[in-house]
C-alpha cells in the first residue's frame, strides 16, 4: 500500500458537495493529453463479469448511437456464464460482437487478458461482484483504458481508501469513468435536483427511503460439486467480502439518490438489524435493517430495508422540505416518476410538478453520457463519487452489524479488510471466508462484535 493510502484520512479531505466532481475532472482534463477511442473511430469494449448486469451493460453500450462501437473480448470465472452472455449479445447485436474463441477468457486472471485485447482509450466494463473492482480498475488505469464499473465499487474501509487513490490517478490520466449509479443520469431526477436547489420544497428537513420486498439474498449450503471459493463468488450477495451483502448491493442506490438531493454525504449512522427466519440459509445477511443517517446540518435520512415475504412491500424514496415534499423514486429505480407536492401527503390535489412520462431508461442514458464524453473528450469521472457512495452505504451497514454509531471517518479508517488477498486469487485458492464445521459462516453479532462486522 502506498504512503498516501496509509495516511489517516478525513472526510474533509474529500469533496463534501456531491455535485462538484466534474470540476475536479475538468481541471485535470485541461492539462493532460486527450485519451479517446482508437484511430479508426471504433470504440472497442471488453466485458469482465458476463452475468445479468454485465450482459445488460454491454447491450446498453452497443446501443449507443453516436459512432461505431463493438465488443471484442469477454472474461468470467464461469465458462457457462460467458457462453450464454456471448450468445445473447451476438443474437441481439449482430455485426457488433466480434469475440472469437481466443478472445474469451476464463479464470481469475481473465480480466487482464480481456483488457490486453483493448487499446488505450477503449472501454472496459466491470460487472463482477464488487470485491474485485479495485483490482480490475487498477489494471485498466495502467493500460490507459476508460471504464464503466458497476456499483458498489468498494465494500469496506480499506478498499475505499484504495479506490479513492485509484480514482485520483484515473482523473490525472484523463480517463473517462462511469459508475453504475444510473439514477444520477435520469433526466427527471436531474430536474428534481435543480428544483430542490431552487427552493421549490424549501430546506430539506428529512428524507425516507424503503426497500422492503420478499425474500432475497438468502443462500443455501454449498453444493458438493463446487469449490468453496467458486460457491462464494457465485453467491456473492450472501458474503460481505464479495458484495457488502444485501445492504450494500441493494441499498446503495437510494442512499446515493437521497444524498444527491441533499447535496451532502451523511456524517454518521446508527442502525438496527435483525435476523428472524433462517431455515437452512447460511449467508451473512440480516433480514431487516433500519438506519438513521445524519447529514452535516443535523437533518436525517431514515432507511428501512426488509427481505421478508408476507409483509408490506415498498421500494421508494421521499424528501420532506419546509415548504413541501418530493418523490425521488416511486417504485424501484426506473421509471423514477419524480414529483413535487405542496404538502406532505403526496396527494393529487397537492401536486405541483411531475416529470413528463414516459421517461428514458437511466441504464441507457448512463452509457450515452459516457460514450459521448469519450468521443468528445469531455471531463467525466465518477470513480470518487462512486467510492464515497459505497463508503456511506458501508457506514449504515456497519452500524447495524456492530450496534455502534459509525461516523464517516471511522468507516473510512476502519482496518477490517474483508478480503485482503482478493487480487491473488486463482481457481485453486481457498475462499476468503472459511466455513465453520457446521458449514455455516460467521454472522454479525451487534453489541458483541463492536469493532468488526464478523
Ligand atoms: N446498477 C444496477 O441497477 C445493477 C443491477 C444489477 C446488478 N448490478 C451490479 O452488477 C454487479 C454484478 O451483478 P449481477 O447481478 O450481474 O451478478 P451475476 O452473478 O449475474 O454476474 C456476475 C458475473 O461475474 C462473474 N465473476 C465473478 N467473479 C469474477 C472475476 N473475479 N472475474 C471475472 N468474472 C467474475 C460471475 O461468474 C458472473 O458471471 C454487482 O456489482 C451488482 O451490484 C447493478
């Protein structure tokens, strides 16, 4: 680890204002050489992590309409995932998928081989479990590649410090970096942000967000025909080292969108979390989470997460102001159907403004924006903001898992790295989290384990 990373880091070392990232990038963009697509104007893509979202992200990339773009390499740890992703993409994007057998790579080093097929200025897509993000991003920076990486981009304090350092390097190299917090690209949410800044709901006093749905992320025991490592990689939502668990992987979007509307990151979190039904599930997630986030001005975001069938379901985010209220997300992430109301009941007679429907998919817009920036050499780097969003999400998770108040600084400087050797994994490696003799894994014990989540 470099000296910069070892230094104790303070929240004040980073931009407080979530909207300022492009300014920093613009300054860097002015002094370093342009890095953009290959001379013949074709942008080449490599897909690393060929699962559901990776295949979706590649499809969005190939759908950008501002010039030639093609997929030339793919990498995964499971051959069957790569094969089915390739089949689907080749069918949907005939003529834009040029991935012969010798550019399909399997294994924990597949990321290097796939990126080696690109030229500086091309784009690497990272849609593996988040644990691998800093490893893959570091290699892309070395190779001068632009990047799209899925959220979360970190899962704990040490990987956030690494990611923040890499983010700085990528800005210095004028790389374009998109992070899959696609709501930031939703045009309705952008207009809502401007209207809130213009004072249409007054000062934000409190925000609420809910992701309460049926059973999710519960993982059964490892099958006999699979290594412990591959089982944990495949079931990454069940393991804190792989994904930050259900909390980080699912809740980051709404914690990020609310913090965007508030124009700040929370400074501390306190939280509750419980495990009610276990059946034969062995994963590390709790079933319910309730977090109170505090912003620098003392205002709060209350976040409720529940993965339990037979209960009230809601998947929405709200902001309450001194003059009215806003819906930030109506049901899931898209369409956002953002609206402003003059009261707090969200009734039609109090409706002041609604973003016109239908609205464009933010998953496509994030790619339109990234590729436009690559072609036009516009400043564009979301890595730091993505790391900060991942960190404040981990802050709420750690508060629930330890039963302690966790501040931004404490989370950032926390020394518990869930998978310190993740960059050295090979197919034969032991898994980062050993199972106990009963085949189960350590779970959070709030109030007993106060310094670590397990
Ligand atoms: N932005 C969104 O709304 C959204 C939606 C879904 C998923 N995601 C994110 O996308 C990422 C992937 O999620 P998913 O649902 O596609 O999971 P998935 O399991 O469908 O896909 C992950 C793929 O990565 C592969 N993989 C795992 N480790 C690897 C490694 N070290 N090298 C190469 N390949 C590896 C797996 O074999 C699998 O094919 C996660 O970070 C998730 O949070 C984002």
